[in-house]
């Protein structure tokens, strides 16, 4: 079974930037109810989608004060546990981050390691890629960031 996830958040000066479970030094960070980690939010949607278990907003509504400022790793833990409860296991995760700046290369390995740890995967089963939007659109104007994640889940 395959799952696909997408997430987007606005960027604002003076906010924290957390991507793939890693805090990245940046003058701009995400505006969100939780920590705004678009990579992990897209991962959660991909995992939930693979098993038709809804989406992140159904499990963690942004209207619920319990999730205000929450670490997105909590959401991943929940999704991974649901996958296991369904008698399944995660095969691999492939993430693509679209962000104009800062450059992600120095942080990609740490992101891969963090995602692999959360999902219980070997490092070679987790891919993190990054690209820009060639200065076009809201990403190019540094107004936002988005991520795409695809994963494979199989019966254990």
C-alpha cells in the first residue's frame, strides 16, 4: 500500500524552523498551531493515507489547545502506532522539501536519521530531498514552505 502526504505553512520572521524533526537556524520559521514541521506533517498524512485512516487534521485538530506548540514527532508516533495496530509495517519513506532558504543540505542527514528513528526504519529506507521553486511563487518569495512525502506500507 502506498500513502502520499502534502503540507504547507507560511513563513514568518522570528519563528522557529523545524523540518524533519530537526531545528534549523533561520531568521524565518513556520506559522502553525504545532511546531509547524511540514515534513513530519506530510509524513503523518502519508502513513494515515496508506491505510485509509483519515488525515492529520482529523487526529490532531488545530482547534484543540492540547496540540498548541506540540512537537510533530508526537503525531508521527501516533501514526506509526496506528500502522502497527493494523498489522502492518512501514517499508520506506521518501520526502521532498520545497524551500528557497536556508539551504537544507547540511541538515538532510540528521533529518533522515530522525525520521528513520521515528518510523523504526533502517537509514537506507528513508530519503530526504530538497529543492527550491526557482524564486517563483510563495516559496520563491520566502513566504512559505511545503513538503511532499510518499511511503510504502505492507502487511507484517
